[in-house]
């Protein structure tokens, strides 16, 4: 039977191929951004024609902003439940 060759590197070969500077001399400098604070969440519906609706006084009323505009102003999460074929989103605006 034929023997298999093991393609393992020798310790000497590994030491020769290692870079001279293994780590950074100084840690990278960066400024931490303060955490964003978001307000109370509210629910918005979006239909297939990209119209948005907000729940007010027991009814779904048309909303002036689209989901894309809401994403620019705050945090938007898509909720897994759908309502009459419309997508539900939870929106929080930054304070």
C-alpha cells in the first residue's frame, strides 16, 4: 500500500515565517460615542404600496412619514406578526 505524506510544517519553518512585529506597540486610539437614548416605541403599519399608518384613537390613520424616513430619524424594527397583509414596524425616535 502507498503511504500518505503528512503536510505538517516543522517548528523551525513556522518560526522563520513568523512576522517580526507580532503585536501593536500602542493600542489604537479612538473616541467612544455616547449611547443613543430612544423614546417610547410606537407601531406603524406599511402596506404593499408603501403607505404607512399609525394607530390613533382606535383606528389606523395615515402617517406622514415613510419607513425609510423613520429609519433616518430613529430605530426601526420589523415585527414578525402581520396585520391584514400589512407589515408591522416598531419605531423609536432618538431624543
